[in-house]
């Protein structure tokens, strides 16, 4: 079997430029220490950690902008105080009579978007939902069980009463398909009909596993957008294609990150190297080259034995080589490049949400589907299994509720759907720029919640949690976990045989938590925050009525209240189903 060598250590926090110091003059890659220290100081001020500021979004906002050059305090508060146009964007009117194709239709974000479109723009014509299923019957069953009967749509059911199901079936059309295939896996007749009728395409399909196999991630996040663009060119009435990416597609960029589109050939490492030395050459990043690399490697391996780990390692190594933190963020960035390279005259809108969490207000607070990015850490901590974390407590955690993402989606679609300019427009849907929230605050609020409302273990005992400990070295983290386990289980009282079994169990648990924290390491030491200028401009263009109906202002969120009164209870109700933690 072909052996695969690890080129770079997993999730190293070294600068990408340092990875190439053996091949270039080391003076080119000297890191600007004063810049780093200034960034650390700015980031600490930016977090607004003092307790008197935690519930004051306006005060947080003013603190945040003092550390960003060329963006004045007045510009940042202007969006909150500027009188709005009485006409606004015309969001509701825009969706009237439109036919929309939605991929990833049964996923968390897509379902929330479908609910909002049906509730606020009932004159929308048809919403075609691309669903993976073996036949139409199974697709219809999934539509019924996962959407029509979902608790998310209870508000719509109350509005329409006995006519709810006929209303839903008159608007929603389940379509058997697969975004990875030509014509999105649809049969010829269906593909032709949808191509003739579709006004808007919303692409919500993606593989979001951080350390997914490289071949699988490329298929979902790069080939998927490729197939979608080929189909979009057949849509005669298409006014706009909206693609969900992620704010973390910006990779290992640092400081204030602007809403700039990617073009094929770019990479974060290339940016950093050429910023030190404009004449330094670095290989360009091309989607087809990456897919060819995977194909050749798979052909060279004659057995599936070990293939999964090889592909996982390859994804991490390629991501680190080009300046991304993991396979997920890397392939999402390549997917953006693929869309840009194929778009021609198609108007493109790319939304980059940060970490999407439960609903803030709509259709009711706390709705969520599945464990999201922050939830495994939150509930491992509440369960007493994660007393420490590998991360910087001052690191900004960029969380945005799903309903804010949905509202931003509809407002931006309407704006650019009216304009229909053949260009790429990028929006960060994020919170840290206007309402900073740190890792320390996250676990501090979790401590408050689980102290007041402790989880119950398998023996029926209430779990007692301690304040979170933070480490910046994995060795210190694992030593602390081992010590905590030994203390909790009184190993000094065990027989030699019992001690051996207990130590084996400890070892498995420590290894699991080490892997878990290494997976989240890039986000727990993240050194960037996302500018939201396009979101602020969008807010300015909305009427007062639209700002209320389509809330996109993250500065209004009180993070303590949101975490302790909305999000954690929402996860317990909608995901844990009676308090049972997923394995």
C-alpha cells in the first residue's frame, strides 16, 4: 500500500509562511512582533471583557472600532441612527411570483429560510426542494416528515389552520436529485421544467465536517458548485444565484478581514508570502489540480485499507499548505473560486455566515436542528467531561443566530435580485465586529447556566461543573485532564488490577479529548474578525418596517441572555430530546 507522509503537523499554529522557511531566505519570513503584540492588545480591548460592558452592545461597539484604522466611530454608529427610506429594498414584493430552487433543502439553514419565505412572502410561487432520495415517493415522505411536520413550521400551521397542508403542498415541490451529478441528478424532464421556470437558486448544500476525507469534501464543496453552475447556465429566467459559504473560508488571515471574493489561483499563503516579498513565487491554487491530485492518488492505491486516513491527512495537509485551518474551510474557499470562474454573466451573491446557532427570535427563540459548532464543547463541559480547553480565553467566538442569517439572505437576495448585475457580491454575516464575544465569556455563561441547571449523569446524580481552565499547549491540557480524572476516581484506593483497567479508560478519554480540542484549535486561537460593511449598507437601505420584519442587527444581542435563556435550553429541547447527549 502507498505510504503517505505527513508534510505538516496537524493544526499547527505556526504562520503559513514559516512552513516554507527551509526553501526561502529566512529574513523574508520574519514575523512582525510589534504587529502581533498590537493585534493581541487590540483583540483584548475588542472583547469588552469587563462585566459592566457585557450587557451593553453599544458600548462594545464603540470599543471595537477604536482599534480599526480608517473606520471611524461615527461610521459604525451611523447605521444605527440613520433614518431609513420609507420604501426600503422591497423584500416582500421581490419574492412575489418567484420560483426558487433550493439545494440542501432539509438542512438546518435551508429549512429556516424556507419557513421564513413562506411566512413573510406568501405570494412566492414555487419552491423546488432538491432532496436526496431513491425515488419521488421517498422524497415526498422526507418533505412531509422533515419539513411539513417539523416543529419549525408550527407558526405557519397556526396561521393557515386546516388549510396548512394544502398551502404547503401548493408551494413546496420535492425534487429527487444530487448536486454532485450533471443536471443536479434530476431526470431530464424535471431538469428541463425547472430550468425553464427558476428565477432564483439558493445553494445550501455542503459537507461541514472539519476533518472530512479530502475526496468527499471536494466532491461536496467543489464539484457540487461546479455542477450547480453548469445547471444555472441553462436557467433562462435566472436573476440571481445565492451561495452559502462560511466566514472561515478566509482561512488563516488575521486582523480585520474584508468582504472580498476569491478568484481561482489565490491562496492565503500566497498572500502572506508576497506581502513579505512581492517577487517570491508560490504555486497557485486551482480546483482541477486538487481534484486531479486526489484522483491520481486513489488510482495509485490498490486497496481501500487505510484509504480513509490517507484522505483525511491529505485534506489537512493541502489546507495547511495553502493557508487554511482545515479541510472544510479550504474546500469552501475553493468552491467560491469555482463559482467565480464559471459565472460568466450570472449575478452571484455569496453569504459567509460565521458559526450559526439557534434562532434568536423567529419563528420562535431557540429552534435548532442538530449539534452546531459550539454545542459539543458546551455540553461536554456541562456533562463534566471537559474541565479544560485548548484555547485563548480572549479569542473572539463569532456566533450568529440562524434567523439573522435567514433575514440577511432574503434582504440581500432582494437587493441584488433587483439589480441583476453580473458580478460577485460577498456578505459576511457575523457578529464580532459589532458585538464582540470571547471564548472566556462563552464558558463563563455556560458555568452560570450549568450551576443553576445542572445536567444529570447516568446514575441520576447532578453534575457539578467548575470554571473552565485554559491551556495553550496540548501537553499541559492532557496532563491536567489526566490529573482531574485521577482525582475524581480516587485511584489511590484501587487494587492493582482495578488501577490498570481504570488507567486504560483514562487513556482513551484523554486521547478523545485531545483529538476533540485539536479539531477546534484553529478556531480557539483565531486571530481575525470579520468586517460587515455590506451588511451595514444593507441595513441602511432597509425601511423601518423591513428592519423589524427582517432583523439583521447583531449588536442587539445580549450574549449572556442568548446563551443561558435561549440557546442552551433550545439545544436541550430540540436536539437532546429529554437530556440524552449524543455519542
